[in-house]
């Protein structure tokens, strides 16, 4: 509607109804719809309509923040000092960094984040500034990389990593921000590659891996106890001639004579399982390391 301010300057307000009070079920579609709306602002010559505060010093109305080079950093509305409705955040190259919709007096935020190049990086929800519910992360080529569930800022439930073709690469289970339950990785054709159980980020119980194209016979089969190898571990020989059994007690190999290899074979074995060992050494790695840096 058209209104007149005290200085006699007209300005146009375009109101988006039903957003602030509605329960948002599909943040991505809502943000796309909201972003498509064209809102035109005609400011007073004095600039008084921008970056205002109320008598209590709280932000009120339309606010903008800029980078040191003068480029726009964000634009959005505040009510009683709290963000409300649609906010747009920008990289310092003018491309969109994220589009967020604030509801529930600023407590809930549905957001889409973008790479500097323009491709979508992540979609999800914050509740009280903590990640919550389902988050999806994408490559710069817009391929889905992983989906993760959060509760009050901590991973809770199943996280899935995908191959570029959409097949599942990795499935892990979380509780209270720690790995708990089955962890499985797969080859790109869907064959199981690794299976392991974890309790509070520690390996516990049976561990098994399979070679590509060998879904019936494990290449490694053993048990963990309190994060250490324990008991008999069966290793398939690299030449396929049979298996060797290594015996462990609290992580210590008790029959090293059963697995004597030349330095060349040791180096080859290390190279073959290098990426697998890195996964085992750091099972709680996630993809959200840069996430909070993208969110203002």
C-alpha cells in the first residue's frame, strides 16, 4: 500500500503475507518463491528509512550492512531488534551467499547457502542459531554430496554420503553428536565395502571389508574391543592364495611371525588401504566445517 512519511516523501511497501506466522515445511521451495517476489523501496532523500533503531536502541525496519569496499553484505528487515522475513546475504563479489527466511521472532531460520560461483552449497534450518532437522549439502556442480540430521546443533540420526551419480557411498548413525551404531561404506555399484559398529565414536564389535567384485569373501574380518583390535583377525592374501590369521590382545599383535612381509609388500598394502585407514582414524569427520562461516 502507499503511505506518506512525515517529510512528505512517499515510499512503497510490499508485504509478504503468511510467511512469518506459518509453519514452513519445505524451506527450499518457500525461499525460491519468496526470492521471486519483486519488492520496490523508495527511500526518503535523507536516508532515514534505512538502518533505523527504536527508542530502546533495537534495530527496526529495513537494514543494510556493507563490506569495507562498499559492496552490499546483507539486506533485511528487523522488528523489535529481531530479524524477520526474508534476508539476503552477499559475497563481496555481489553474488548471493545465502537467502534466509526468519520466523518465530527470529528463532527459526530456513536457509539456502551458495558458493561464490553461484551454485547451491546447502539447504537447512537453524533453530536458536543451531543446526536442526535435515540438512543437504551439494558440490559446486549441484550434485547432492550428503544429507545429515541435526538436533540442537548436534548430529542425530542417519547421515548419508553420495557418489556423483546419486548412489550411496557411506551411511553412518549418530546420537548426541557422536557416532553410534552401524557404519557402512559401498562401492559405486552398491556392493558393500566396509561395515563396522561404533559406540560414542569408538570402534566396537565386528569389522569387515570386501574387495570390489567379491561380495561373499571378506578381505579383512575381525573384532574391536574398546576401540582396539582384539582376538583373531583374518586377512586375505594379496595373491588370493588363502588367508592369514593375526591374533590381537587389546590392540597388540601377539603373533607377528604370521604376518611377515617385505618392505615392498608393506608399502603396497599401506597404499591400497590408505583412504580406508584415514576413515577409520577419523570416523567423526563431517562436511559442515565451513557452514557457520557462511551464515551471518
